[in-house]
C-alpha cells in the first residue's frame, strides 16, 4: 500500500487536507486501525433510542435493566453499528460514490454506557468497476473492539470509490 499523505499541494504556499483513500490506495489483506476511539455515554444511548423510536426499555430504563441478566442498560446496537461505521469514513469511504452493501453484521458482545470502542478494517477485495471506469469497488471487513480488546461487532461493507483525480472535490480550487 502506498503511504498516504493527507495534504495535497495546491500551489507554492498552500496545502489542502485531503483525507480518505482513493481506489488505487487500497490493497487486499491490509488492516487499518481507525482512531480516535469513542466512549459511549448515557446521552448517546438515550438520544439514539429517541431518534430511532426504539422503545425497548433495556436501552433507556436503568431500573428495568437492573432486573435483566445485564443489570445495566445496553447500548442500542444500531448506535454502535453507526459509530463503528463512522470511525471508518476517514479512510474507507471519504472518497465514496455510494455504499453498495452491508453484510454479515454480527453482534458478539454487549456494549454498555461508559465503554470505549475502537474499529479496524481489513481490505477483503478490490476490483475495477465494469461500468464506471473512473471508479472501483472495495469490500472491507470491519471489526469493533471494546477498550479491553474484546470483539463486539463485525460486518462487511462494499463501497464504490472514486479513482484518484475523479472525485468531485479533486480539482476544486
């Protein structure tokens, strides 16, 4: 994999931040650790349940949760899926044309308020688009890890990515 430089020279004394890999930058088998991590708060969990109209008491009623096997409110799994996906954007999909597929989502361990989560992605496959010569398709397996290293979520995601020089912002001055 080529070394990634997040700054593109615009002219003699000007650089532009240019985060995200282009299609050419991905290489099968490479694992990317996404940082920073994110500590999940009670507010995050409550807002997500309200936003998505998830009325499962297990996510927002601490008294109810005390009477479950978990003894604490569980963090809404759609929140952890969204945050882990978001953690990958700077590298995996900052230059995205479109998300094509999420697949094989596995929820392996619970997340509780106060847990800090991290993400990593392995490049599983890469191919040129047959119908879009300025774009390519990559598939990654993303894993969410708790602060203690426990794997709590995994999923595959396939995205359509611009090739270098073809992203809409590439030539904007």
